[in-house]
C-alpha cells in the first residue's frame, strides 16, 4: 500500500478541525482533516435530544458565516449546529475525510515529521494538529457499583425522559448539562434529585444584554490562561429561549437539591454538607458580574435599562436550610443515576512522549506542543477563557496555523550563515 504525504494532518473534524482547515487553506498550506465518524459527530450522537447552544447565534459561530434561518439572539438546536459545521466545511471545500480513524501517530525515526496509522492506510505529515477537542472521554466517578434495579449513565448517554426506566432520577453535576437534563426530567413529571457542586452562575441576560456580550465588553472572555486556570463548571442555559439559572427557583418547582456526592455504602449515597455554600458561592459570582456590568455602564455612559429585580435572591428552600445528607436509593425510588461529571482526555494514540505530560494531558503553550511539530486545538483555557467555545477555537486555530506558517518560512530559507567581513574583503 502506498504512503500518502501531506504538510499538515488535522485529526478531528469538529469545530476545532474545521477552524484549523480554514486558516490552513488561507495560508496556502496543504493539509488533510481526518474524522473517525461524521463532521461534528459529537453534537449529533453524544448529546441529548433537546440540547441547544449555550450562546446566542450572533456569538457562538465562526466569523465567516451566520446561522441561516435563525434570529441573531436564538439558541441553535444541536442538529443545526452540526449542520452548520458541515455547511462551513463545504463552503471552504475543506479536505475532510469522514469515517477514517487514526490509531497511532509517531515521529519518524529518520527525517522530519510524523507517521500516522489510520483505518485507511498510512499517512506521513510534517505537522500534526490534534483537534479532538476537550470532551473526549466521559468521566464517571467510581462511587456507585453496578447493581440490579439501577441504571447508570453519563450525560452523553442521556437522550430524553421517555427513554429512561420508570422511577425517580438523580443527576450528579450542576453545570450546564446537569441542570438542563435535571430540569427537563423534572418537567416531564418525575421526581428528580440534583447533586450540586461548586460552579459559576452568570446571568443569562442583564440590562438588555446577553452574558456573552457582557463577558466580551468586560474582556473576561480574553482572560489569559495561567498555570492555575482550570475548566470551571458554569450553570447557564440556552434552553427555552435562555434564562438565568436560579437553584432556589428550581428547588421551589419541586426538585430536591443535594450537596456534592461523596460515597456509597449498602444502598445509601452520602452527600457533603456544602449545598448552601456552593449555591452562595455561585450567587457571589453572579452578583460580582452584575457589579462589573453596572460599573461598565456608568463608566461608558450607556443607555441600558436598570434591572434591580436581577439582584433579588429568594428565600432559601428547605433543602438548603435542612440539607439531605444521606439518600437510600431504593427507598427514594431512584431507578436512574445520570452522571453529568465532565470529561477526560484520551491521547493514547499519540505515541509522542514529549507532547504529553506524565498523566497523558497535552503539554503545550497556547496549543504549541512541547514536541516540535505537534499542536493542540479546542482545549479549555488553551489560550484564554473562551478557547473551548466555537468562536474562541477559531481564533486559537489562527494562532496555531500562524506558528506553522512561520516555521515553514524558516525551513524555506536557502541562504548561507557565512559571515560577511567587509573589512577583510576591502569592500
């Protein structure tokens, strides 16, 4: 079988891979994008049916194309988000090959570049961009063992309330996914429990502007990554037209809130006594954002309507003042446990040790790996707070491709390092 040669191999055709292809194409760099399934596959097959983008259509997109058929302030459903990336790749005439899995990437033993083993054969490339994103491997804490009568799944396995076994439901994790899934299940008529950990809680809208706008004008999206930067759970939703998540209101609607899930023994789950603290820390984050917004309005003399009601926090529900510390799953009628507990990474196919840390995570600065020639895209806090968002990954892709372009410029140099000594030559 012949070996294919390419300048840049991009692995993954989600938002990161398509963004990389656009910048590589503009730079005139030959490249190939490999996708093990379909373009933007995770949007289609690893998310629940009613999911919509968490940012409005004017914000959560690439600069080169709007969402056709949607109002700027709409929150686009997941299937149409996936369609958007397919259409964008078509618009670019991006060299994407679907249904091709990369099983191994190694540095060439002799000469520059890398060798990728794929389900369609071997490919050699001078550079490799790992665009597999931030949400690769669903994480389920090893707390509750498999047991009869209890269905456990990660949020990636949830589709809708109708597909769940009969009975009550416990959702663990109060970020965007956990809150939206738990709320949908509660509204379907099931008794629902939600385990709430630490989180940020921005306002969906304030003074007539979406929180994406506020984070933009306040330069919070561009907060730069540091060694202390970590992925933060954000309780925000675009469901039902988008609204500010209020855990007190959710509890008053009938949901039972619990603290951080700790342990499981003899059918009983235990929870930390930190529910009230977690919610109040989220409140503090929320109110701090309102303070920054008010100061910005005042400083810039903007004519935006005041919104005093946004600062009104309701009374603490009973589950905050008298928290549930233990829950007998059988007695509570809980038949389904959904873990909305985030993701890990899986770079087991990347056999280039210097590109990864000892625990298998990318070793990089702004996506430029410690291993020359290897790059990463779509990571949380890759360069800034907005890096793992649609628009943020597009800008990070520009930086990565520009780095490749500069390296190519140096390698193209054909001159001499000989010193010109004008005194010696007399010229």
